[in-house]
C-alpha cells in the first residue's frame, strides 16, 4: 500500500507550516490564549483564504472535496503550532457531519458559510453524567405539534462553545436514558431564546462551554439524519474527530522531540552538552521510536475514518487512540524530564505541548475506554 502524500497535500501542509512559523510564534499564541476571544480572528480569515476551512467540504458547496487524510495533514500542523482557532470543532467535527448527513437545504445554507469563515459550529454531544457514552443523552426534544421541536437539557464541555454561532445538539425524542435508539441531532442557533452558556478556559488554553437549552424551539428543517437514528451519525462524526486528534498529537510529539533534541545539544553540564550522555540518548531514541510508531497508527486511523464499515472503523480508531495516548504520555513526560525544572514553567512551550497532549488523551475517550471499545469491536 502506498502511504506517500500527493504534491497537492504536501503543498497545503507546507503553506500552513509557513504561516505558523511566520505569524504564530509562541508568545503570540500565549497572548491570544488570554484574550477575550481566545484565538485570532485574523488568522481565521487567513485560514479561509488559504482554503483550509473548505478542505473537507464538497466542491458544489464551495469546498475542495478533501478526505480524512487531507485533514490529517492539516491537523498535524495545528498540533505543531498549538493553534487555538476552532478548526477542529467547526470544520472537522461539525462541518464533516453536516456534509455527510444533513438535508440538502441545510448543506446549501451552512457549508459555504463555514468554508468562507463566516459561520462557526460547535458539536454539543456529551453530558456530565454520561462520561464518554454518546448514547447517554438526557436532553429531550418534544414535538411542538406544529412540525417543530422543543429542546431542553444541558451539554458539557462543548469545545469552542463560547465562539460558536450554532450548535449541533444531540437530543432524545424517545426511549430511556442510555438507549441507542431514539436520538436525533439538531442544528440550533446560539441566539435562539432559551440558549445560555457558561464559557471557560481549558487546561491547554483553549475555550469550552457548558450549554443549557431551556425549551428551545427549532423547526423541522433543523433536524439532521431523521428522527431516532442519529447515534450512527454521531459516532461516525466523533470517530472522524478522534482520527484528527490523533494527527494533532503526532504534530505535537514531533515538535516536542525537536525541542528536546535542541535542548540536549545546547544545555551543558560538566563542560559538555548533556546530549553526550548515553542514558539521555537512549531516552531520546525511545521518544523518537514512539512517535514514529504513533504516526503509523494515525495514518491507519485517517484511512479508516471515512469508512462505512462501523466495526472496522471503530477498531482502527480505538486502536490508534489507545496507542497514541500511551505514546504521547511517554514522549511528553520524557520531554519535561529532559528539560529539567524548566519543562513545567509557563514560559516554556514544552509545558504547553504537555498540557495539550494531556487534553487530547482524555478527549473523546481515554486509553482505557478505547481499549475496551477495541475489544468489543473485535467481537463484532
């Protein structure tokens, strides 16, 4: 099998890499993280101009028609630059889900706006009591008797929720709390009466929100994928998101290795660079091997992310998330150790890489969760 990238894919990745190195240095990122918005509105516009926001969107809606492997290349650069903009939530999670399952009228209204950078969408699919169970949905959608629906419930840790213009919300229209059947997915305007949120900064400097829906009225045209059968749509969207997070982790691990190797070459002890010490060389070799093996798993995840075979897709995604979570922990901890006490201070980018890898590891299911899901998928 040929795992080499096309010239177009590499050119797109190099374009983003140049942008990061030229305009998104570490100090700029730190200042953006503490700003009111939490990211750069100018950078978001540039992503639209570069075609990054339209990458996975079909050509008939103003996009480039890219796939999960194309997204992997971009997300790797997102990781290297620790970019704060809501690319993952709006384009990868929400944009791809709308592309795959929304009615034609919604696609026509939403996808070109996402591609142009004029609309940001956040995916509200988790609830506090459900942990990683996507079917654990207490939020209810009740028919209003006029063809529309009324939504009531709470969603937790909605990534990039404070900056979103709309939310993709999972809600139960029938069944008990954890039934896989009976779920629906709705596109809800942030400014709709009854929508409120509490925004906050996460450990890695990005923004999230807990969102409350209080008797929120939506029309019949706001539903995605039909009533009662949304769980398969949601799971496929989240699997694609996990594959993208795996690629982001690879970018961070690669950057950590480069930063650590540079530190070993320049930091001196007993009159020589500490990289001369064989024990540290062995640790650096372990970090490099773990990263390259993780890269292979990320490629497998990306190749399977668009698959219609749910069991095969889940095996690949959960296997990758499990291994990359373990490898990321090794690489990040070793990087901090090899930097000494400086590895934990806020002024060093290493500590921010460490925090982001920690958030990726627990996001959308930690290693233990995905190990169990991988085992279940083997029996399917």
